[in-house]
């Protein structure tokens, strides 16, 4: 999280100034909600579950950091609107080298798959302790 907070995408915002509270929750199976952010309390949560991949965790963490950075935008779809999507795409490029994706929604998985493919291409073996 510390490295991601230093991304240029977050330079002009609260993440550059201070570290949010991070809670890792554990679940016995894949939950419907992989993470959430509470901008008013400057905290976020990510859920670990059996079988979770590094790409899933990395996508969820960055997604929730973008929520803390953007907050509720004054636009249609305040939480996942154009500002959020643009900032998430920029942060994915800066943080994980994932560029050129145009997800139709903010449903989890599009970026996680790209992160996993990039890891495999690089031969990166990252094990997450659950």
C-alpha cells in the first residue's frame, strides 16, 4: 500500500499526505464484496479468502485506494463514474503496468486478470499467505 500511495495519480490528494487504515478481513469462501473504502474515516478493507490470487488482492487494494482519493464525485454514478474510472485506469498503468483496458463496468476481475497475465509473462511467483 505504501508504494501505491506514492503513485503520481495520487500526488494531489489525501493519500500523498497520510496512510489510511487498512484492515484485511478473512472469509471461508469468496465473498460478494472483495473490499470497501470509507472515505469519511480514511480507511479501507480488503477480504482474503481461500484461492484468492495476487491479482485479485492487488486489483482490490488499488480500487479501494482510488475510492479514498476520489471520494464521492459530483457526477452521475458518483462512486464509480468517469472520474473514478479514469483515475483507476491511470493508477493501474502507473502501479502495475496495466494499460489500454476499457472495462465496461467496475465489477471486479478485469484488472485482476490482466495483472495475473502480466505476472505469468514475467515469470513472477507471488504467494499470498492467508
